[in-house]
């Protein structure tokens, strides 16, 4: 009679938290396709008679390093970056040039874009690959405006060279750097053309929310883990000093110049259909009709065939030739004769969650809940360790007990705490497996078959219900023991004392002196702190949606 109402109240409270913190998410339309005009990816131009045409391998390539100090204006930091410049040996006249812009990570001039930069140089381009400008930032707090200024300095460095045509300097950007490229084009209106691999056309919040949600599904994770994605990408990151999530990657300059978009058909990170549509719309609004789209089969996010984590992974068939043909045609100002959209059919599994936004109150609740629970868990751990040391010390001297739990509450506390923490570990294991699967997918690999990430969610939901039932039984037992000790008559005793009867202390002396929870204050304190910590863990489960039973 006591346990059931407590169970219903606790379940109702936690289910309410799950529903109140739920974030709506629109996945429709699903399975969008953008048909190409031809399966052929070749890029051709109407070459006039007598115009020399540079081709791949026409020139030997010379390489040398330069150094440049770039500043991060927001902090005044300086980074000494190395630049690897490749030039076509023996090429006459002023040459076109390309600045390479890094995707995510910490690429250097020596381990990035080597094959593409060398091939471009062999076709008559001067290429510059630099160490990624990162200063003291990490992936989460990259300084995109400062990075754009650093790339602009390298572009100006190329323009100042005697062997470069300053009016024909373009950029080659991939993935994360396409956000920076948009800022660069706003700063530098002299960029002549751009080659964009898997461009991130939407804001980081929308683009990353899309690919994580899509990859969770591809990896075979239980649908429940999608609630984690929704809540995570509804974080108001500005509270943490992170301001990149909601940057606008497009303005009237972003696609106002000749643009080549290249996609891999097995790219699981980029919203390709809506991305192409938005690029074409923005370009046309800027008066630019010179946009070429190519989609390559069996290639990943960076146009590689296979797992990018393995060295030597080749680029998609014909990609380098097509890309260089396009670049050569652009710098000569020729008319393109091949279709603007070619290659494999462009596909997108779900819609970009453009209604996703930062939710300040949800973020504050998340931070307070997780930090407070962590503090309580640490406090409970410290108290348990202290109790263990004190127990060893007192056993040697045969002194009174350290905790003195009564009525089996000590064993019950250990059992429920162990079960709750084991469930937390299971939740972490399931989430960890799906995260690793997303990483493998992002690199172009194949994730392991879903295991813990599939069955852990319903198991955790069942275990959580059992844990709450165990807590309700424990609370009921506490009420029962307290009533047997006469503690349920305490309000009447207070009124009697106020009415002129025996004092409250005198009345309490007549009650059963045996403890309800423990015979020591330390034992009672440990029980209370541990109980609060475990309830915090249950609230965390509720926050991430584990109490939404469907």
C-alpha cells in the first residue's frame, strides 16, 4: 500500500522530466534524390584553336617551405605556420594558384593534400598547403574568422609571387573549412574560383545534427539514442563560450564566383540534396550561373575510396582529372560544354533539422543536473572510502561500528547503488559503441554490427523501472520502521508540548530508542548523500529520454 504510490510518484516525476526535456525533430522528407544530367563526371570545355591546354603530368614539380606568423586577433596569440609551396618546373608566364584549406583535425603542410596539390602543380598551378591555423583552440572552439584571415594572408603571399597571376588565385576547401571559406570570400573579393569537397552548406548546429542523427540510424543504434542527439544539439553553446554552432555560412559572396562542388556517394556526413539546392539558389541569387556539381560513386566524405584512417587510400576514380580540367577551364575563361550536374544520383536520407535551435533553459538544467550529480557521486565515493578506512581502524581496536546500518538498509543501499551505477555504465557503453561507429562511418569505414548500442536502451529502461521499485520498497520500509519507533506521532507530540503538556524532549525519551536507518550520524549522512546521488543519476537518465516508453 505504501510502495505502490511511491513508485507511481517517482515514475511520474521521471517520465515528466523526460517529456519536458524532449526536443521535437522533423525527419521528413526522407530519401530525397537529386538526379544528375549524366552519369559521366568528365568536365569539358570549348577549347579555341591555338590555345595551349595544360594537362596532368605536363610539368615536373618543385617544392619548398616558407614560414609565416599568423595572429589570432581575439587573443593576440601568434602561430608560426609552415607553408609547402609546389610549383610547376619550367612553366612559362604567370601561373594560376590554389590555396588548400583544412577540414577538421590538426593537419600540417606535410601530411595534407599531398596527392592533390602535387597533381595540380603538375598541370601548371602553384599550390600552397599550410599548417592548419589553430593557435590554442580545440575542435569545439575553433576561431573561424581568425582562420579566414590566415588563409587570406597565404592567398596574398601567392599573389605577391612573380610566377603567379594575382587575378587567378583560387581555394580548395573541404568539410569544416567550407565554413571558413564562406568567411574568406566575404573578406577577400579577389578569390577567383573555389573547389569545395562535401561543403557544409548549413550552420554547424544543423549540419552536425543532420549527420549524427543519420549516422546513428546507419550504425543500427536503438531509436531511443536519437533522443540524445536531439537534446545534445539543442545546447545553447554560447553559455560555454562556444560561438561556432550558429554561424551563418552563406551570404551574397559565398557562391558568387565559379564553384565546383564534389560529393562522394557514400558520404554519410553531408546533406547533399538540400546542400546542392541551397548552393544553386544562393549562386543564382548572386548572379552566378557557373556552378558545377559532380557526384562520385563508392567514395566517402573526402572523395576517398575506403577508410580514410588507413594511409594511402586513393581518391575517387577520375576525380583529380575532372577537378583539374574544371580548374584549367576556369582560369582560361572558357565555355563549359559538359552538363553542370553529373555523376551518381545524389541522395539524402533525412531532412536537415533547420528548426533546431539553442535552448537556454534546457542547457542550464542539463549543466546544473550533471554537475550536481557528479559532486554528489564524488562525495558519496569519498565518504565510502573514509568509512572503509575507519572500519579497518576500528576493527583492530574493537570499537563501535562506523556506520551501524539497521534493518538491512546497508545491504539494500549497496544493492541499489550497484545496480544504478551498472546501468549508468551500460548506458555509457551503448553510447560509446554508437559514437565509435559514427567515427568509422565518417572515415569511410564500415561500423561493427550493432550490439550494445541496440539492446542496451530497452534493457536500461527496464532496469530503471526495477531500480525505482526497489527504492520505493526501501522508502516504504523506512516509513514502516519509523512508525514502529513512534516517529509518526511526532506532530501530535509537538502539539501536546505547545498545549502545556510534557516537553517534546520528555516525550521523545519514552519512544523506542533504536535507530531507523543507522546508529551513527556518519551512516545516516552516507545513506542520504548516496540516495541523492543515485536519484541524480536517474534524473540524468530522464533528461536523455530513457523514461519515454514507446
